[in-house]
């Protein structure tokens, strides 16, 4: 058994600080793509349905990858995997502006979205499992807050940059800039030493895994399914995680297409330009900043359940309001409220999983959690964009907002209502049954 690694305090933790700064720039690039990709599709096709199709492809890719991402993360060197994903994404996104020189190729964006989604899902699962191995248990909430603040920085600056780049030289070059940020992320990760490199390393035998760590060819599918089900079983055994997974699945169904509706509302319904869209989404980043600083004190004061359900209520109100209002300042403020709720809920749920899940199982639990709750996302995104094309954004946004409030009502009937933390007898029992001794609490 590997001896625990003792990390310095957060602000003196070199590995975490390098990791944090490198990911801050990477998130900035990702925020550029968040706006640049739908703008590129809209400029080429003029169709909100085509925008929704890109979202659907991304969601389906994440779900499919989730079936094996946890196994890969728990069985490989996590740092090496993250670097590989960064380099591959840099190559794919960096190629877009050169491909676009020959004219728009929408099919290229479909293929690109699918490939980048696979790489992103693998990276994100490894990212979640890496944080607890970089910081002390008592610094976990603060570390997550700083990482969320980096996300907020990207959300503030990225869309505005994307709007300027798209208006100046085209959205395709904005995607190319995102590719460059992944190169920087890959270089920064070379300077980070995780406290636990990879998972159990070679020589582990489990569910058809040979002594070299590779599954037997005939049992590859069984291994992936078995590893995925390990995560599902853990989620189902914990009453709070079980309720959270079900409710978040419903929430994802109704919110995955929210960005497409916002962009279409501003560009099509209000007749404003790409730069304006960038400004609005940049203002929405203020909500991420607020949630980054508020998540820890709010959770300490009100507990997990109240924070998550309150965040969902804010999401519902903001989704309905952005679809109805014709005032750009009001839409921008409501977009910030939406991002505040989305970020607060995400930070709380991720911290909860890190607190109650053993490290050797964390990749599988994270992968299973994301895969299950994202499963309804493609259907929801397709439904929202198709309905918006037929009945208009206002009607669909109001219906989506009411649905979010109904989720809050349902949540009050579950263990989330009185949940203050992630522990408890069931959580502890499930840890012992599935993966041996519990690890230190984390995000």
C-alpha cells in the first residue's frame, strides 16, 4: 500500500499552483470555443437546429466515452493521459482555420466535436481525480474554489475574446486560439507531480485484467461494463448521491441547450452581432466568480442539499427570464444568475463525490455520474432547439424554467432536503463494501 503524500499548504503548494495556472489558461481557451463553435455553425447555416445538433453530438460523445473513461483513468498514469488529451485537442482545433480557408465544411465540425468531446471527457475525469492528490484534505474546498475562480476568469474573458476574434478574423480562428491554449496546458502539466501517479499501476489483476494491466481481448467489453457498473453501484448505494444523480439527469435534459437558445435569442430574435453575444456571455461569468467565492461559505452555512436545490431554483428563474426579456442588460444579468446557479451546484456536487468516494474508485464514480446524468442531455438539447425553431425561444424558455422549479419541488421529497454533507452511515458502508478503506475527504 502506498504511503500517503504530505502536501504543503495551498499557497505554498508548487504542484497545485502550476496546475491551477495552466488550467486557468486552458479554461480561457475553452470559453472561447464555447461561443466560437455555435457562432461558426450559425454563420455557415443560419440554423438553430444545426447548432443544437452540434450540442447533441457533444453530449452523445461524452456519454459514450463515459462508459470507459473511468476505467482508463483508474488504470493509467493520469498526468500522462491529460497531456496526451491536451496535445490531441491542440492539433484538432488548430487545424480548423486552415481547413476553413477552403470554405465552410460543417461535416468537419461534426467530426471535430465528436473527437474533441472524447478527449475532453477523458481529461475531465482525470482532472477531478487529480485534485485530491495535489492538496491536503483540509485545503480541498479552497482548492476547488480557486479552480472554479480560474473557470470564472475564462468565462469572463473568453466569450468577449471570442466575440472580438469572430468579428475581426472569423470564428474559425477563435477555435485555433483555443488549440494554442491546450499546448500551454500540456507543457504546464509536465511540471506537476501528482501525489498518486496513475491508479494502481501495472500488475493489478481485476475483472479480466491481466498482470500487465491490460484486459484480455475477449473480455474488453465485459471489463469496461463492469468498471462502469462499479461506479453506478456506488452512486446508487449512497442515498444523497442517488437522489442527486436522478435530479441532475432531469436538470441536464432541460438546460443542455440553454446556451444555444441564448445565442439564437440575441442574434436572431434581437438582431444583434457576435460581439454583443460575447459581451453577454462575458457578463454571465460574473456569476461564476460569485459562485466560486460563495460556494464554500454557503455550503458550510446551509449544507449541501439547500445549496444545490437553491442553485436549481436560480437556474429555473434565469432560464425563463432570458427567453422572455427583450432588454439586453436584463438578459445579461439573468445569464449571470444562471451561471451562478450552475456553478454553485456543480462545485457542491463535485465536492460531495470527492468527499465520499475512495480514490481508487473515483475515476469510475465520476465517469458513471457524468454519463448517467448527461444521458438525457442530447435528447433535451435537440428537443429545446427544435421546439424553439417552431414555437419561439420565449415559450420554450418559460417551459424549461417551470420544469427546473418542478425539479426543486421533487428534491424536497428526497434526502437532499436535509443533507448537510456527504458522509453518513450509508456513505461509509458503501466505501468499505466497494473499495476498501476510505480516503481523505476532498472536493
